C-alpha cells in the first residue's frame, strides 16, 4: 500500500452501529410503551405523572419546561389525565389564568401500575443478557452518553 492510500476499516462503521442502536432503542421504547399502555398508562403520561410525584404540584408552564415540551402539548396531556381523574387542575390564587396540576390518589395508583409494567418488560428484555453482558452494556451506554455530552466527533 502506498503512502497515499488509506487502510481499509478494521471494524464496524460507527454510523452503522449508531443507526442500529437507534433502531433497537426504538424497539425497546415501543415495547415498554405498549406494556405500560396495557396497564393503563402510556410512557409519555407516565413521565408527566412521575414528575408530579417527584416534585409535587406544578403550574402547567413549569411542567412544560421540565418535560421539554410545548405548553400546548402539556395542556392537552393534562386535560386527558384530568378526564381520567389522574390529576387535578386548580386556578392559581394569585393569577387565575395559571393552573396548578397535582397528582390524585388514582394518579398515584396508575403511576405505580404503569411503572411496574415498564419494569417487567425491561427486565424481560435485558434479562436475556447475562451479568457480564449487562455490565458491559452499562459501560458502553455510559461511554456513549459521555461522548454525546462532550460533543465528541472522533
């Protein structure tokens, strides 16, 4: 090989591996969402309820910001959860245009059921890996997350 030729790649193309990862992540997310929905709560709704369970009652604008979603999208989600009696919305005493959203007892129960369903399917999927594989996968995911945060372009 002359000094102007490049060596052939010695392993998988990182872009191909990245696309495969995205595909698998989508499959896992879909499976989790389906199992959670069968238990009565979608993954998206679970995220909203989990936030309320963790932080307590919040204004809808605070929910939107914390979830990284448009206020209108959160309003629609909250309205749907209110119809299901999983949350309550009350006017703010100072600014009645603002609504405070709180989790109900029914919401706590639905959240618990949804989280249990999600945990069961994740344990089933990742339980197919042995302890060594899980440890390696955890390290690989940590490395990929850190590279993302650094903006690595190696």
